C-alpha cells in the first residue's frame, strides 16, 4: 500500500515506537504474539528440527534487533576492510532489501540498485569485495564460495536468519534511541526481545555506549558530486546556507543533525528506507544545493543535477573493538 511509504506514515510510526503513544499499549498483545513466534522459530533451529548449513569458512553475522537504521552497513564496510588488512579475503552476503531479483545474484559496483538493493551496491563499491544477494543467505553464501576465493563471509543484517551457521554474532544498536518503547512489532520497533542480546558475541552502540557495549562513531568526509564523484566540496563551504537535505534511510536524524552543525538551514525531505526515487522526488524548482546520504545517491546518479551532492560516512568502532575482533578471528581460525 502506498500509504505505508509516505512521510506522514513514517512520522506516525516514529511516534508510535519512540514516544508514549496510547496505540502502542493497545497493540502490545500483538507484540507478545510476535515475540513468541520469533522465539519459537529460533528454538526450532537451535533444536536441530530445521537444518542449519555449516560452511567451510568462518561466518560473521552483523545485524540488529530493531527495525530501521542502526549503522549496520557502515560497520560491514569497516569490518570487510579490516579483514582485508589482516590478509583475509572476505565475501559479503545480503538479502538485498529494496531489490527485486528473485534468484541469487552477485553484486558489482555498477549493478542496478533497484534489482539487487541499494546497500549491497554501496558495500561492493566501498570494499571491492565480492557481494551476493538472495532471500536465503545460505544460497548467496554458496554462490560466493563457488565463484570466488573468499575465505571468510560477512552476513549483512543476518541476525534473525538462522539457516546459516555463524561463528560470530555482532549486534548493532542505536545508542541514542536504544529500543524505543521496548515492545516488539507492531507495537514497538523490536524484531526480537532485548534478551536476544545476551547471546551475541559483541554489541556495538552507534553514538552512545552502555555497559559491555563498544562505542561506534561516524566520521564524515567531504561532499561528492552525484554527477562526477571525483568532484568534492567541503561541508564548510555550505556554512550558513540553505539547502535541500534528502534522506531515505532508517534513521535520518544523525544526517540532519550533522548538517545543522554547520549552521545550515535545511529543507528536509524524508523518504522511506530503500525508497525508489524518481526525477520528481528531486525536483524542487529552485537553485539550492541538494545533499543526500550515500545510500540514496547510488539510486539517483542517472538523473541528478549538477548541484546534487552526497555525504560519505565511515564507521569508527574504536580500538577496543578492533583488538577484540582480532582476538576472536584468531580463535576462530585456530579452532
């Protein structure tokens, strides 16, 4: 339904899940049913009633327990680069949210994001690693093992996909919004109850970390032109100006806050996560600069104007996380 993809509906969901909205209390019993179904499904896999495929290479899962953006993709990119630095040959599997391919498919930097998903294309561009998408991650994983020489696999957003055996689980949470009202879908933003975090190997908190959590910060680079990515412009050059800020991501708040830090007056244009952009979405009938996230940019390059820019972001999970990953990879490799 088109109404589900409107900014108004997205704003309503934000209030429902992250404010004290009375409808959330009414929907709470549905959340209990959802949580029970999720737990039952996990126990079925853990009990061996449904087969779990074990691969001949280590598998690292990066995911979350809430709906919406927590920073998984930047961390996947960081981890892939880190593993490359350590001499590994990582491959990455994803479901390909927002794409329409019905079969396992390898993703390249020039792949169509509307077929394979925006995040897989971004990951392929930023890492140079082999990437494959499928609704069944085990199938995508076997596709990579058959056609590439990768010796470790990263499963993007794979925390709830138990058909693929994993050696290491990393959960990414929003350190500021945390778990909203603490309820499961549809009453709240949780895909699994918070107790699931007790079973993961590492918890990474984006923006603000609690006890036993690794703090991840974002590092922003200069703006890049959508028409010519080699053309860059420092954010400082837009200080105190007015611009259009476009975001179709799970949590656009950090993007907007960063822009405001330069005393920029922004005209916000919020779209649903994985939105399928059209020319009309970016036609604001003025000469103001347009700035969007890099994930949005991969879908708008073919029709963007000369004054359209995207803001690259890098994850920085800190030295403690880097050290711990190194230790765990050594244990996995020697085990």
